[in-house]
């Protein structure tokens, strides 16, 4: 089937709000090339469980396509229309299985030397869409915080080496009550600038007491969910003929209820995706925290993201790591500190990819110790301060 043949009956299995969105913009979907459309449907089918920022972006982009004339739409889609697809792709159930279609499309484009043409088409289309649609405005600048080194008593090496060039390194911080101060400051921002899923506390261990306006995701709180998922993985890999692609397809179909989650449908769906789509998020707390921060920034367009890293388990044979027996773990605080130090740098990079990066601020702090790096428009780059400061002083510099 080709996009021009789409009608309302093809979306009967979509969630209700996603189905409504598809029918509202059916004429645009019918004009889109097959090399382009399933990527849109891949996002649309998740509309009911998407963050407000994702919903707004989908609506904005589809609305922009609606106001174009047929000739203009054809021009926007021209790069995709020039791609040649196989009959097998034409016959695939790309309406109901858009994720699987895009994976097969990628393999086909590589095998036929069309991937460069696809990338060019995607870049041209993306540039046109960004130029035609106004970016979302925010009531406050973005703030990111990475708290690393939980459980580490001493560390001889240098921390924050990659971040120091971009801000001010502080070496004489008084750490008492620092975590509570940071959480309170994040909560105050959430109260001052209320936004659904706009202010986050991501915890690599058990969450500390925190203000209720913060959306909290915790590795330890998801223990039962992670163990249920690992049990599902073990059951599947033991079946004859189960390979990586079949396992991935199985995991994408798991619902929050199947893994014991029955709360906020949007947050539950997000947490399931963290565990089923992330590599190592099920077994390493540092990977979980880093991936969660990346996905929150990419998807939720947040104003505040505070990430606290906790000690991860030591490396063991994969069969042991995938075990869901719930036994006592051998933790590696010092190795986790090194992981988290690099993760803090990635957190800052991912934050800088979002609109308003030139005004955003970032803080990385070695929990319970005197070292921190603060980055922001008013902070000098590549400098060091030995002046005695409290974490509250740092907050005033970064949170404003």
C-alpha cells in the first residue's frame, strides 16, 4: 500500500488521540512519500503517551505542512520522493508497524547506496521546517545539575577536566547540606515556573527527600520493574531461534502494566522505554541516570534537570548481570565516579543542543566534597576559584 491509499480505517488500532491526530491531517499524510511517512507515524502512534513538548512539536509540524500548497509540499518532500524503495517495503504494514518499517528502510537504503541521499533529504526538510516554525518560548532559562561521587570518601585524580574550560572550577566548597539545598532550589524553580514534566530529579539510587513539583525517576524505585524485565529477557533468549532483532521487537511491545507499572501513563511509558531501549540501563545505575537525562532533555524540553549518580555494580559476566535473582550487589563507588564525571560532561553537551543554550546554566558537584564546576553566561570560562563558598552560594550563581 502507498500513502495515497490511506483512509480512516487504517488507523483503527491507534490509541484514540493519535487516531484523531492522524484523521485531522489525513490529507497531508496521503501526500507524503513512503520513505518519509512511517517516521512521522512512529512518533504519532505514541502521541497519547508523549510529553507535552513532543505533542506540541508534532502538532506544530503537521500544522505547518497543512498550510503549504500541494506544490510547496511536493517541493518539501522532493528529496524523499526521489528515493527508490523495494516492493517488499511497499507491501509492509508500515501503518501499524512504523518502527519496524524504519529499521528495514535503513537497511535497504544502506544496501542500495541511498543513505547519503536520504540524509540530505532529511537535512533539507528539517532546515525548512525549523525556518518556518517559531521555536517554543520558555519562561526561564534552562538549568542542569549533575551530582556525582555518592559514596566516595577520597579521590586523588582530577575531576571535571572537560567541563573546566567552559566555566569556573571551585575548589573550596563547603558541602554540608548541599544535596538538600540543590533539591530545594530545583523545587523552587518548579513552583515559580510550573510546567508539566518541566522540572526533573533523576536519581541513580534511592531518591532523597525532594519537593513534590519535581518529576522523579529513580533506579532503585524501579527495582521490581527492572527485575521483571530481566526475567522477560531471560525467558525470551532461552527460546529457540530468538535473535537480537526478534528480542528488540518483543521489548518494544511491552507495556508498563506488563512490567508492574500502573501510575502516570506518560511517565510509566517513559520509564519502560528507558529500560527497553537503553543499553545497560537495566543493570548499571550510572548508565540509567545518564540515559534518563539524555532522553528527558531530548523529549521533554525541560527547564530544570538535576541528576544524582549513585554507585553502580561492578562488571561481571553477562549471564550474571542479566540475572534477576535480586542478590547482594558488589558496588564500585570509585569506578562509578569516573563514569559519572564523563556523564556530567555529556549532560552539559546534550543541554547545549537545545534552544536557549547561550543563556542556560550548568553545575557539576562532587557530592560531599569541595569540588564543583559552574557554567553560565555570567561565569568566566576556564578560571579557578579558591574562595570559600557554600552550595547555596553556588546555587545563586547558577540558578540566578
